[in-house]
C-alpha cells in the first residue's frame, strides 16, 4: 500500500532553496559531504520528494550547506515556523 503522506516536511523547501541558490542535487550532496555528512545525490532527491525521513543533525547539515538557518528549511505555515522562533 502506498503512503499518502511525506516522511518529512522540509523536502520542498530544501528543493526551493537549492534551486534558488543555483545548486544541483549533486552539488548539494557534495557540500554536505564537505561538512562531514556522507550523502549521495539520490538521497537528496528522496529528501526533496518526501520519501526519506530527515534527522535533526541532517537538518543542520542541510541548512549549513544551503547557507541558511534551520528554520528556513520548514514550510511557511506558522505551525512549523513558530516552533523555531525565539520568544523575545
């Protein structure tokens, strides 16, 4: 039976940020590898397609490779964004 929900909520944002930065999936994988995360282009594709779960340390690597903050990897919906904003 096919799953009707994604395994992560960041995949679409990762793809959007990657393409906005002019990076290919292979280039993003290489940037992550330089940060110490052993990841291949096909795994980036699975993350972007919502077919792979993403751990917290992996989120940090993705954000660093994309030169952004972790909160930017999450969709614009307040449900996700508000979890990562500091309360001042």
